[in-house]
């Protein structure tokens, strides 16, 4: 065991002062019997300063990757399943920033720029990206004005096995890549220049999806005095949400003073960016050298409630005064809202019944990799809201604080999840190595950081956990649920269960007669559960998971919508959310949701194509009977999402909008002729390979082509160049026909009881003659973080997009910006995102342009052989 003793620098002798500088650490072998060894800490005494302020700490870091002297893969003992040592203290060594280190700004994902490799240890799960390690350095200058301040480093997320060194001394270790953490630098820094080093190891195989690597979320520095409120000790709830609302504040004031003190707390509730709505005051006797809790309730008249359609926000400040002088001011943003859930009435937000139209989302942002930048997270949430989503499940780890801020502001509910595994791992180097030692710290960190966000409606303790259904799995469930309720008693707790983890293979085969390898046909329902289960005659899964499910306030059930009515009857009072469902099951899954009040919503797997889980959604041609769970090299992403990697909306999203009842339109697509007219095969996570195009090679002239329409009507008529080809019934929002290919105009007309209610058409396009550019924003902030997403597509002479041509395009950026990434929706390619070259996929690409902290013009130019170059001008302000 290591013991640290702090010695005021001024108490040292003159000789010692010459030998040791403030902040130095030395190991001494002398120690009291049985007390290990002492680490003596010589530093200056802390003086009184005020206000624990948060400062962005993201700029001007230095990075070096691939240091083979410290191999990042686990030692053989760990690979054999033995518990690794969390960290090892070493002797003091001075730290300097290497001359060959590359200057970077955070957030940073250094893995996304590496070359993909078919032999990578992470395989298709990690999108065939290799593992690697990175070291980050930053100079922290402590001037005379802040040399005695409290200094805390905050990392929102870094993947993974993160180690922090200060002035060459190993100080802290954090294994999980997705939880935030704070580290008190005060004992380790001194006046003058200090070098902070952060090491990360993106070990593989450690994940079932693309993890990225590096310090990929925001970094802040918190500085202040001896009396302060740590942001994680500031908890705001709204026990009464109505015309006159009640805001309850629970907080802790930390005092590093040696003597007791009387403090006055002034609480103010302001409308976000607006006027004061309410205030309160309290007196407090501060405990020296510890934390003093306090609580207060504030009445807010004429309160504006937060909901998904009108996300009103408030700001709460807590000012700490000692002897009339400000010692600290803590701030947080919150929303006034109420959430009620039960099996009889379902889910209510502010008393209003609603269903959760949810989507599961992994953490990556396409060409940006795992970096969490506000512009990217905001684009993601806006896209989801535009197509009807009102909820996100963070699969399968805590979200970035930036995403949660965006969801607060835009009105998107969040189901936030902690882990993908507990003690039984799903990869050799995943979190199961650390769970027993770290689950409570990681769980509490997530809750304490996030519990003031109104967007969060529920906490999840895990996804498809292997221990569920076992005695110790119930114990672990109870421990984690109790921990969550202790930190936040205001929200429900759940876990997402699947139909396999809790039972044996034989039991599963008996219970589920067909799971996967389905012939794609939207017009037919699928039955995955035999009558014996649905009648309750044989139910090994339900019986085995009953004890664990009883721990939760809401039970998440993945891919089991056909048994949800049965479970509602078998387990009265159970509230269920379908935490994962397949796109091809949307019609059936949503009818179960609507017909059963105890089923509060459905979360589709997935809202976006994510990197990794390569080819889980691939579709094979009719002659291929069956499909592998994952595809091989060079598959890049899952191909499961409603949106592709460049945020283009896919056909399955239009179909689901019809199922949801928020779209009354008609949408026409055709199958590429090479797919034939038979049924493609898939495992339900993918979608038939249709596109909105009627442009095929002349070699297909006269050959049969399968066409489909998604519509709300009861009949659909297909016409080719004005001639009716077929009039067919619409079944489950889908109609289809076989049409001989002929260039021209393909049209579908939808009828309801013989009356035309909608139509759509596709036209054969010409050869591409130009490149078109369209930015989501032409003006961005010159802060080094803001982004513009520029859609690039090939157009014919009439300006129509040419879906069926692929061209190699080159993108360059000049002026006050940089090209951050160039990508396509292609799920199967050897291309990288950072080369400036990319082939179009379905006629399109997307360029991501980032400001470089300078104000001025940014020019993005895109060129291709045989086509005139095109330039778009952006502005950084």
C-alpha cells in the first residue's frame, strides 16, 4: 500500500529547499512497520482563492502514437483471464514534451486515421481498425495568480486504460473508456510550467463495435479555492412540475479549510439566458476538511415545462458566501418536468401519455470516428427528430456530455446505459476484466455527471448481460440498481435482456423455432415463438429471468415483441420497453406497443449505421440460402441504420414513418436488376437493397426488375412511361410488382377505396456532367471545433442525382478551415476517411469541414476526372 504525506514547503530546511522544488515527489524506503512505503510530497501551502470555475482545456495538446516501448496489448496473464494490476507506481522522472510529438486539439480519435487491416485483432467488430496506444502532453502554466488554487482535471471519456502523469509522476488510472472522471491535480503541480501526460491504450479485441481511441470527448480544467461546490455534488430535481413548480436542490459544499466557517448559500433560478424566476437563501456551518450537505426547495411560479416538443430549460446558480465574500458559484442547467410510468397507464411526460419512438445509437460519428463534437451530435439529434424519433438509447455505454446537452436543448429523451458486460466478457480484453473493482465508481460517475439532464428518463445497468438468469446475476442486478437509486432516486432503473443469455442452447432452440436467416418479405409476419411458450406451457426464459426482472422498474426486452402481451399477463405490473427490435419487424413490433399499455415503446436497432459490427445488416441474393452474423473484409459498418454513414435517410426509415402514422405519403423504389425478382435473404437487421433510381445499364433492357412502393393506401398501380403494368394490393404498407426495364418514367399511384391518395415517380437520368455541393451550414464559428457538413453528389444535365455512377472525387480545403473527413455511405470498402479521395456511393459523398480558429473564408473544392471542379464558400466567424 502507498501512503502519501504532504509537507508544507516552507517547513523544510534551507538545505532541503535547495534540493527539492515545490511539487517534487520522491520515494523513501523508510516506512512504519506494516505500512508499506511513504511518498513525501513537498509543496507550497494553499492560500485562499475564490470560485471553482470550469475552463475548456482542449486546445494545444501534443500527441504521439505507436510507442512500441510500451506495448499496448495485454500481457499473457491477462489474456489467460487473470486479473490485471490496475497500475504500478514508479520512481520520479522529469517529463518533457517530445520534439516529434504532433500538435492536436481535443477531442481526438487517433484510430480513425489509421489504415484498416484485414488481420487486425479487433476484426469486423472494430471495423478492421487496428489497436494502438497514444500519449498526449499538455503544458499547464501555474502563474503567481493561481499557484495556490485547487486544480482538477476533467476527462469526459478516453478509450481506454487511461493513465495520467503529472511532471513525470504516475498519478491516476482509469480503465473504462466511456465514463467521465475527475482528478485532483493540486498535490502534483507547482508554480511555473507543469507537464500533464495522458496515456491511452486502445486494446483489441475489447469491443463489439468500433471503439476509436484517444481522448475523444471534451476536457476541462476546474480551478478554485478552498471552499467550493464540485459540479458532481450539485443535484437538482423537480418533485412538482406544473403551473407552480417546486425545484429541489441537494448539494455538498467542500471545505479544505482547517477551521469551521459559516456560509450563506444564495440560490437563483433563471430562465435559460433570461430573467430570474425564483430565488432562496440558506445558512450553513461548514465542516472543516470535508463536505457539508444542504438541501432547499424553491417555488417557481408560471413554470415553463420541459418536453420533447417544447424543451424549456432553466439555469440554477448556487453562490457560496463567507463573511459576505464570494467563495464559489456553482451553475447547472435543468428542466422542470415529471415522468410517471406504470403498467396500467404506460409512460407519461408531464401527465401526458406517450409512446417512446426510440432508436439505439452507438457513439461514433462516421468519418469523425469516436470524436464527440457538438456540431456532429446536434446534426444526429436533429436528423432523428425530423423523421419522428423522440428517444435515444445509448448503446451500450454512457453518452458524451455534449450529446446530452444537445438532447436537453432539442427535446430528445435518453435511456442511458452503463455496460455491455459484467464479469462474463464478450471479448478477451473488454470491461469484464475491471467490472468487480470499478462498476460502482463508473456507475456513480455517470449518474453524478448526468442526473441534472431533463432528457434522461431512465438508467440501464447493462445490455444482454450473460449473468442474467443466474443466482449471482440477480445479486449483481440488485447491487447496481440499489447504487443507482441511492445516487438518483427519481428515475427508473432497467436492463436490456435478450432471449438467449439466460437459457441453454437446447432451451433456446426449443423456445424459438426460427431466429434469423429470413427471406425478406415485408408483407409477411414472422413467428419466432411457438404456441407452447405463448400459452405459458413451457417458458424457460421467462421463468429463468423472473427474479432479475423483478429488480427493475422497467424491463428491457430485445427482439421479443411476440411474447410481450404474454409477459404482461404472466407478470402483472411489469413495465416493458422493447430495447432492441429489427427493422423488418417494425410493423409487428409497433402493433404490440400500441395494443399493450404496459409496453411503453420500441427502440429500433439502429438509428444510424455505425462503424464496426461489420455486415450485420447485409442482404444476400435469393440463391444464397442463409447469412453469416458478420461479413468479412473489407466491410466497414453494420448496414443496419435508418441513416447511413453520411446521414442520408434510407428506405427503411420512410417505411417506419408510415408504420408510426406520421407519414401519409407514397415512396417508390426499385431493386437493381442484378438482384433478380426473387427474395433476398437476411437476418432481419438489414433492409432490401432498393434505391430511388430507375437508371440501369442498357444490357438490362427488357429484363424483369422488381419494384416496391411503401404507402398507406390499400392498392397501388405501377406505370411505365404512362402504361399501366400492374395494380396490386397494399399489404402492411408495402406493394410490389415486376416491371420489364425500359428507360423513362416509372410511376406508382396509391389508392384508398378506389380514390387516388398519393403518387411517386422515378426517372431515368443521363450521364453525370457536374458535381453539386450543398452545405448544411455556410457559416460556422471560428473556434476550432465547429463543423460544416457538405453533401456532394453527381448530377446530370437536368440537375438530377445520378445514383448508379461511381466516380473518384478529390476534395481540398483552403483558407480558414481544414478537411476533417471525406466519406460515403458505402458499407464495404477499403477506403479511409482522411485521404481527401473517395469514390461516390449511390452517387454521393459527404465532406466535413472544420474551422481552424481563424476568421475568414473557407473554400472547399471538389474535382473528378472528366468533370468540372466545383467550389463552395463557407465563412468562419
